């Protein structure tokens, strides 16, 4: 998998993009990078990373992914703050999916909020758009 294109569509392979973040080998340097790693975690079914990257104040006790959904594309629509010198930020994105069983297609659009604590970015929550 490390040699395959990263699901976040950064243009890098998984082993040089989101893979090291998922494995805890490095932290995401920006809120957008964390957002991309979370999208990739949905795409590869990495529930542990999704929970670990969720802020403890809003993190659910458990997370069940719909294994029938195939995440097809991530579009970053806007970012506000969330850079390497910020402590908070927002990322607006659209994620396209397909249901493997029915062929149904859909789009999830969200404005996600992030905070950085002790050098690590965390997903806090988000508002669905559209």
C-alpha cells in the first residue's frame, strides 16, 4: 500500500504522505494535512487513527465505518488559519463516495474545525454544508 497513490490525492504515494501520519511516525504539520490524513483513514478503514486524531472533548467512544462506502475523491475547497504557526483552523472540503453494493454516489461537504495542542493537530467538529 505504501507504494500506491495516497487516497487524499496529494499526488504523493501513501508511504510518503498519510501513511507515516497514520503510523505515528510524524505529525500532520497543518490542519489541512490532518484533514487529508483523516480522509485517507476513512478510505483505508483506519478507525484507530480517526479516533486518535479526534479531540478528546468531542471524540466518540467508538466509531463504526460503513464498509460499503468507497471514498473516491477529496476536494479541499477552502482553509482558514490552520497553518504551522496557528493553534486553530478550519478546512472546508467535499468528499465523494460510491456505495459498492448499490452503485449510489454521493458527496459529503463539511467545514471542519481543528485545534493544535502540544504540537499536534486534532479534529474538533464540523458543520455539514450543502
